[in-house]
C-alpha cells in the first residue's frame, strides 16, 4: 500500500495485491477524514465512542 497524496481532509492510497509473484488486483482509494460533527450528520446518529480516534 502506498499513500500517494494527502491533504487535511482527504487521503488517497494506492494498493495492490499479488499472488504467486503476479499482481492480481490494483486500486486507488480516496478517504475523507471527517470531524465528529460531520460524521454524525452523515450517519444520522451519534458515532460510537470507540470511533472518536478516527475523527479529526
């Protein structure tokens, strides 16, 4: 996995899976790092206390 770009709220990651020396899957993922309030609005409910560490 390789982080290819980061900003304050967005993280882009490139990942690949190989088996037997052959690449069989490659993907780019983009994640939004939300504040607690924004995450709760998106979900429509309070986030679990265990998720606090994932919020900015």
